[in-house]
């Protein structure tokens, strides 16, 4: 195992002291250490492509390499700026990528992570990115050669880190006590009781999909059929919109604040297409809860004015438990596209199960 504090010390010795990225469960010990840095030295981005772009801008200003951290699933978001801006054949911008390697060979993981884990090294080789794998403390010496190579040849380099590699004596900072009263699971339970039986639900990745599935089994709630976004963070709204284009059924999207921020422009597409059966729900707790609880920037957004300005017909908000039933029913009966913001507090169900047999889930969702 590698102490995350020592990883950051090694990076500092090699002239790297600026970090930007998207929180990842494998790298949460790394994130805990980054919270100790001044704000100007660490920016949490909404998506991996934006992180790469921030790192590019930082280099243009300072001539210093930025460290961009991400989960390997996020490489897909990062490829565009990596290849079309930073690569040697274009602007030749040096960057260091720290990549949480979910689904690495021999590591038991979920299907979507296994699929990406198998090809992660191939993707890096295809992008002509030199990389090393950090597994034990002695591996930190590899960083000097890698970073020197990045500076000298003005190229992108990367480090892969597997699950369980990093440890830390520092814990992620606890977020301020939330005034919100509603748990995600409490809302989803009431939601399933009130939606039409023929409804379709697309739920975002992480705890939202897992709690939705678990509540169905535990509480025996069968209204609607679900499509769980086990991957593809940030794309749940567009999957729901795509479904709505050729269906007269009510389609609900259960979204999270970290997810919705990742591809915020999708909201305009949903509003502009004016689908009356499209209903969008934001479960907003201001954190990336399922990967460690790091803060998002959703707290500063006035979703009411935003939503109305980009084409949604209705905006609803729920802050208190005693308003859940009445506001939920108003939202469900509304003519879309409609948006419901639910202010929830952190906290999830215990022993959460994970979606399995994904082909069966897909076929069930598609059936009448």
C-alpha cells in the first residue's frame, strides 16, 4: 500500500503542486489529502474533459505540469482535449494523469468497470501516453522519470492506481451539517408509491440506482420499470429524453447533483425538445456521496431560474418531509418537461446491493 501523503510529497518534489479532477472512490484517500491544499492549488471539476482543459490552461500560464486525477471510466470524457489539444501532434502540452483503475485484470468488480478496466492500458497506448502502475511505496521512484519525460518531451504521462492501493491518516473533511430533512431512500419510496404503473424510470449511477433497486425488493413496490445507469455518469437525462421521443409513457429521470453538473448542457436539450411526458428529478445533497462525500458546486445554483430559462415548463422544489407527498403529486400530474429539485441529506441504506444481470434489466425495461 502507498500512503497518499507520500504520493503528494513525491509529486511536490517533482515540481507538481496543482491538482484538478473528478472524485473517484479508489482515489478518495488522495482527495482527502488534497482538501488540505489552498483552493488555488486544487479544483474539483464537473467532468474529466474540463479537468484536462483546466490543466492545459494552468500550464499555459505557469509552464508547470498539472496533475489531473480521474477514474478510468472518465477517460472517455477526457480523450477529446487530451488528443485534440494536449497531444504531441497538436499543442504538445505536458500533463500528469492519476487514474483510479477500476476493473483492473484479476480484480473483482462490476460489469461496467470490468469492461473499461480490460482496455484501460490499451487506451493509453493508443493515445501514446507513457504510464506506470503504482502498487507499493518503492514504485514512487517511477514518478521522477515519468515527470521528467513529460517536461522534456512536452507530452502527457499517467499513473494507474488499483483499488486498495492508497491509504491515508487523513480523513475526508465532513461536510457541514445539512438542514435538509429528507433521505434519498425516503423520497424514492414515496415516489414509487405515487407514479403511474406504466411509468419508466432512468436512474443515475451510484447510490440512487442501488437504493431504487433495493427498495423495490424490500418494500415490494412495483409501479414503473427501471433502467439503472450503472455507468455513464451525467447521461441519465439524455437516455430518458431519447426514450421519450418515441413513447407516450411517463418517463422519469432520477438524477444527482454531481451527475447533472457533469453535462449541464443536456438540460437545455431536454427543455428545448418540449416532451410533455418528460419529468426530471434532481436529488440534491451538494456532495459526491457515493465516492467519498466531496463537495459539488450545486449549492450555488438557482435551479428555478435556470430551468425556466432553458425551456422546462414547470419547476417544483421539496425541502421538508411534510411537503413530499403534496409536491410530488403536483409534479407527477404536471405537463412536462417538468423539473423537481429535492433537497436531501447525506445517508444511504445499509448493505446496498448492486444491479446484476443487466441484459435482463434492459429487456424488462423495454417490455410493455
